[in-house]
C-alpha cells in the first residue's frame, strides 16, 4: 500500500509493563492477556493518516529484561520514535526510566521523539505511580506523556498517533533529514500504484512534497 | 515391566490419552485445523489466538497430540509423519538396550547412536534419552539431594519476581502451562528458581524459561533442572549470562558461516544491515522451540542433545538459505523490515519435519571443527573491535560424547533406577512376543535381564494391572496412541 512516509518506532521499558499488549492493541485492536514472552524482537505495522497523508508506522517491540539490554541497543538504530513504557502499578518500572532514557539517548539519533507511557491505567486501585509524577518526569526530560490502557484501549491510538504527529512536525520544520534512513524515516514509493483515488491524490502530493 | 522414576507412568498416561485423541472424528480434526488457520491469519509470527479464542479452547480442551490446545504451536499435526507401530516398537527396544548399556554405546557405537537420534527418539523414551544424552542423568546421580535442597530454599526476590511474571508466558497454549498456578507453571517456577540458586552469578534469563518448559513437557522437575543445567553450561555456555555476549558472538559465527552456505543470502543481509542478533536471538536462545512446528522441534532437540550446537547452527543456516537464498525471493523483500518480517514468518514447507531434518543431516555437513574454527576467528575479531569479553564462559561441549568424556560417570551413575517393577514378567513377555518380530524380541529380553540387576524398589498396582492384562483395548491403547500421534519421523528412513 502506498504511503507518504514510513516511521520506525521502538517500544522499550521493563519486562511485564505491557509493551507487546500495547502493540497488539494498536495494530490489531485487541487485548490478549495470554501471550508468549518476547525474546529478541517482535514487529507490527499499521497505516495512519496525518494531515491527509498516509503514514506507515513500523513498530519494533523489544524484550524488557535487563540482560537483553545489550541486544536491545541495536534496535534503536534508525528509529524515529520511541515509546518508553512503565507500569503505573509497579513503582520499580518507573524508577528504571532514567536508565532506559540514557540508553535510548545514547544509542539513537538525537532527534528521536520519545513518548513516555504509563500503562495499565485501568488498574486504578493498584496504582503506585501518580499521574503527576509521570508528567513531571516527562517535562523534566522533554518527553511527551500519556497514560494508557492496553486492556481497554484507552489512549493507545493517541499515544502512537501523537508520536507520529510530533515526528511529522519535525519533518515539516526541517529538523529530520529524511533522506538519511538512519533517522527512521522513509519517503514512500512515489510511483506506487494505488487502488483508491484518495491515496492516489496523496501520492501526487507526496511526490511534490519531497522538498521538506 | 519396569517403570523408571515415574517417567514410565507419565508416558503411559500420555499414550492412553493420546489414543483417545486418535479416535477423534475427522470432523473434529477439521474444525481444529480451521481454527488453526484463522489463528495464523490473525497473528503474525507465533500464531496464538486472542483472549476469547483461548477461552473457547480451554472450555473445549481440544489438544493436539503434543498437548497444544487447538494446535497452537504452528501446524504441528500436518508436519508430523506417522510411523508404523511395529517400527516404533523396534525402536523402543533398541533405545531401551542403549539406555541399559549407555557407557558401552557411547564408547564403541556412538555413530549408531547418533544415527538413531537423527531418526528420532521414540516419544515414550524421549525424556529419558534426553536426560542421558545431556549428561543430566549423571549430574543428578552425582548430586543426590541437591535439587531438593535448592527447592526448599527461598530464592532471591530480584529473580523470583521476574520468574513469577513469566510463568504464564511460556507456551501458554500448551495444556501443561495453560492454567495459572497449575502443575506445569509450578514446576517451571521450581526449576527456574533452583537454577538461580545453583548459579547465583547468572541468575535468571528470560530465554531459559522456554528451554525449561520443553524439558518439563518430557520429564519431572528434578530431571528438567539437571537438563537445564547441562544445556546452560555445556551446550550453550554463556547464552544466558549477563551481557549476552555469547549469543552475539554466535550471531557473528552464524553470519560468517552463511557466507559459505549461501553467499546470496549473506550479501542481502549485509546490504540491509541486518545484524544477526536481530533475527537469530530467539532461534538460538530457545533452541528453535518457539519457531518450528512441534514435530520438528522434537527432532531438532533429539539431534541437538546428541551432537551439540552445530545442529542449531545448521537449522539456522537451512532456514536462512531457504528463505533468502535465491534472487527470486530477494526481489520481494527489499529492505530491512521486509527481510525481518520474512524471517519471522518462515514458509512452513521449510520447517516441516521431513524436509528440515533431511537438510540438516545431509545437505549441510557443518562440523564441530567448522564451528570451532569460526568461533576462534570471530573471537579474534571481537577482541579487536570490542575488547575482551566481560563474561568468561566455560568451553562449549559439542554433544553427548564430549560431555561424557569431560566428566566420566561411574557405572552407578548410569544405572536406571526403576521405582516400579512388575514381577509377573511372563505375562508381559507373552504380550510382547505376540506383537514384535524376532530381532526386537530378543533385545527386549536382553534388556529385561539387564534390568534385573537394578534396584527393585516398589511395585505399583496400577501400572501392573495395565501391563499384565492382555485384553485387547488396553493392550492396543499405547500402540495405537503412539502410532496415530506423538512419533515423528521421515517415512523413508526406518531403522
């Protein structure tokens, strides 16, 4: 399917915070409490529309255990966006954010957009991390912030799409060099055959819009 | 008949249950297939269904012959090939003979043993054979009481927390692990926790859990623990240690070997900057247990535990060669992500038991020396580019023979310890004679004689009832069960 841009995302955070569930909720719109543990990496992809443009999100979901860090580092390469996830019912997953952030900053390109996510917002009664704490952390480190629930799908769409919007704005501002694939952004196939008039017109736009 | 350490009982129970599975109507099998296909469509990679689908299964409790609910482990039944029961019985007799004379077989007839592992270990003896091959049996005997001791100790909360979070995420669609807090998950906890106490400096790595789970599907917790110890320390040393250097190094080794096996695939991966750890981490760390159809997993493990890590390399090379080895195929995956996607959804025909095993044995004669040579070369490169390894792993042992040579067991360590002996051997003998050809019968008798020198312990009325009554339905039950199911092999290579 034709797209104007392709953004590569990576999902990181401690084990068991719900990374794979967020991905599945976003790509398949379903919640699956019983699933295999992620070892190495899993993927998902979905098309979204921003500013009338089709954008393909390519999402890499990683293993959370600390011993996998050395491997996870190689996935940062060429990511335009990162979802850094913690579990609002587990304080320790929030406490580890700093090391995750250090890792992400160190191994990714400097323009990578990072979205901080406090997941499992449906479990209000077991909450250990206040929403304000998440907001404060995000402010302090220049991240976007949201609380989500992969179970109820609350804010899941928004989390992925807002991150894309931020990346898109950066492209418009000329911050990202979109010709360098290492930035995690690819321009869509310009001469792609399209099967709907809508995306057809977008394909045209995008051919002209390559200058940004 | 002698039942060993409760394993025999397990095998018997399985057979009986399977035979009832074997009687499933074509209709119900069809419906199972349907669900499996729809599952595969709804989810990429591991084809597990959604919550509601799972609930559907659990209420029906429809399992495939390996215990997967709804055939959740990729196309298991289609890929497995049946063996006639007479052949299976012969193989079992041969394996019993090997198990009874393990040291002799290892010393003098190892080649033959290797061949038999390649042909597939009979399902009823697989657990015991794996324990012998891995050296876990010897370890267990030499460390009597050790597991119990570890089992009683409290684990480090740092590890216990992570392990507990992972218990329901290991083969969640296998009947043994489907129930929260069920016996499978409990045993998994015990084995993994015991390991963190056994090797506190290593602790727990999430990729150990699938390995332990596969072992638990075939043996009791104590045996699975020693099997895990052997795999972590002898077969794949360093894989689960902090920093995961060993797996990264093996990634480089795999990539270098690929250059020889399929230059085209090698060039493609290089062009798209596909670091080996992007695609081989799960393959190698879980010994393909989460990648292949179940029939193939079992056959790969039969060979892996006999011959060592080269089997894992071979399987990896076969898959890469098949998926990326021709211009045609590469045309469709121009790009890093596309290639990754392709390697996550490997074409089933390349993973089918018959095809895969043939490729691994015949088409890819990669030897231990090849692996070791490349290991040294990559180690040199690693030191030049990244410095010294932080984690010094013990040397890798290439298979059962090397392990046994490194830690020679005493006769006592290899002796099978029957927990149940049924005295009325006459009736059982008759039963056996009626079904088997002469050659096999003689071997069975031999092994029975051998067994008599073992330590008789207790007799259990239940299994004895089953084995001594030659009434057709019961007599046929295990036969039919194993025929219809469990066993997996290439049909053209009977012993």
